[in-house]
């Protein structure tokens, strides 16, 4: 039975004692945009979701059939294939697709398979004037129409006019290229409309891909993804950032195809029970030793405003007037959105994008990626290539401070997989509010995949 999702009254529902995120916004030094004033908490019940969603090959096979082969999914950035002939291989759940920029600048997607005897057309990303199969040399133009069959006299059954590569649905939004393996899928505009409404103010298409890091993680893709869907784990997994992160002040909002968790920064965790002084907060944010002098703040200025101003000046050379239009909350907080099933674009200049997907047909490992988007001035810099981390390479070797936090998250992941393989429980237990993005993900999975 599908769960029912109903609206909750944000003013009258269980929440952490102390400041709400909206209270913090009231203290912002700049006008706060309407999109941050929206609140969309949902009641998704308190049911447990089956452990088999993480551990069972049978569930994974159903996920492939009913989700990955049916849903709109981000394949790449437009800037990854800027020139005619640029092509990129996108693999999902044992299938491979080719995303191609044609002569006219259009983006097309094809199954990465030759129509002769099925060899994959391209193993690697690159640029080509045509799509020629390395096995026997059948060749298609970039637009998918057939251009050549070696010894074509031997294939009288083939009609050249119709022997084209099957074109799959493609759409773009905010610089991302989406494909759908299902040629009878729902219109992309319907699929993206909630997220597009929420991002009207932030054009991620105007940012460039500054880095792209990927690693195979030894856990189901949902275990990795769910580690980034709530701030509740910060107290146990990342205690070092409690001094300056309002973890349980987070606001969680759910719409149909997307959800968000906004976690305020530069404010101490309510779990520290008022024991953090302003100096400790500033030292923690600035990474200073515990006895270091901290700069005095101008009269009446909060640490959030002070640090937002610092960030404004840092970004001004590349982001221009936008830094003055954005409020403090946009400059300092974590605005983590998730588009079902697996894309996490952060808002404003957060610049972070996560993607999680199964590693081929193995339901006990996944591919976790972190793309960093950044503002730029002048000509768009070239798109950063993917850097694959080896099994023994840490996220911090590629992503600095953020990577250190990831390493703490990553340390949990295989242990969650093993724990779920070993548990005598039949379901996972979720909190009502703070973990409602995880609950929303499972609510959607029930809709798409079943129980
Ligand atoms: S399999 Fe591609 S040309 Fe034969
Ligand atoms: Fe984390």
C-alpha cells in the first residue's frame, strides 16, 4: 500500500526546542527571499521501511526495472559536451547510454549499442565526427542517422532511411543534461516543475564545473545518499562542527519530486545547550586554535553577518552584483535539495552537487560523486574531468575540508550495509521531522518500485 503524504502546519508540529530556521532568518541583515520563507513539512507517517531495500538482489532488480529504466536522471552537465561531436558515456544499473552533441548543437542520447551485433559504440568520452562501431565498422552520424555499412550489399534487409540509432528523451535544466531510458516517459517539465520553481532565483547554469570527484563505495546507493539527507547524524558523526552548525535547527521541506534540508551555519548547535561563546564560535568557523585571539566584531554585528560579509567580498570578483542581492543565509547556510531519485543540487553559491547511483548490477556497492560548481567571470572555463578515487584514497585528498567531513560519512557507509545484512529487524526506523527527506525518498520508492 502506498503511503499517504499530507501537509503539516509548520507552526504546530513537533520541532526541536530553541530557534527555528525561520527565527534565524528574522535576524538576517538583508531581505530574505520568499523561497527561504516557504515551509512545506509533510506527514508521511511513522512506518518502518524494509531492510530488504538495501540488502536484496530481488529488490535491486525491481529498482532497475521500475525506477532506473523509467525515471528522468542527470547524465552530465551541458558543459561536459560543449562542441559538436563531443560525447559522454553515462552508465546506470548495468546499462550504458551515449550523450552526444550533434552538428546543430542539439543534445541527443542513444543506447550505447551498435545496431549490428550490439557492441558498445563508445567506451570512452571524447570527440568524434561520427559514431563508428569498432567491431565491423557500421557507422552513424551524430544525429543518429545511418551513414555507412561496410559491404552493404550483404545486408539487403536493412533500410538505410530507418536504420537509425534510437533517440531517447533528453532535457536540460540549469546546465544539467537529463535523459530518460523510457521513450514513453512523463514530460520533463512536469517532472522538474517543483525544483524549477524553487531554483528560479539561483541559476546553476551560470556556474561552471570546477571539479568532479567520484568513488565506488561499498554500500547500497541509498545508504550513501541517505547519509546526506539529514543533519541529525552530525552530533555523533561530525561532532567537531557542532560549535558552528545549527544541526537540529534544520528546516526540512518536502514537495512531490523534490525535498530540501536547510541547515544553518555559523550558529552553535542547540545540542551544545548554550555553552558556546561567540569567541569559540568564531574560532571554530575560522579553524583557529582554542586559545587564539579572534577579531572583535563591529558593534551589533552577528557572527553570521560578519562571515557572510567576508564571503561576499571573497565572491565579489567572480559573482559581481549577486553577492549584494543574496542575504546572509544564502551565503553561509547549507541548502541541500534532492531531486528524486538521486540528484542533490545545493542552492545559491553552495556550489555542491551530489549524485548517487548503483554500481552496475551490484546492489552492495554504488558510485558516489561530488561536483563542485563555481561562479566565473569572462569566458567559461573548461569543464573539469572526473577524478576517480581509488578504494584507499580519501575524499579529503580531493576535496579538502569538505572531503574530511565526507570521510567521516564514508566511514559509516559499509558498516551500515553490514549492519543491515546482520540485523534481526525487518525495517529501518526514521524520525518524524529531521529524517523526513529519507522518509520521502522511501515514499517515492514505494510509488515507483512497490513494497
Ligand atoms: S557489432 Fe557493430 S559493426 Fe558489428
Ligand atoms: Fe555527514
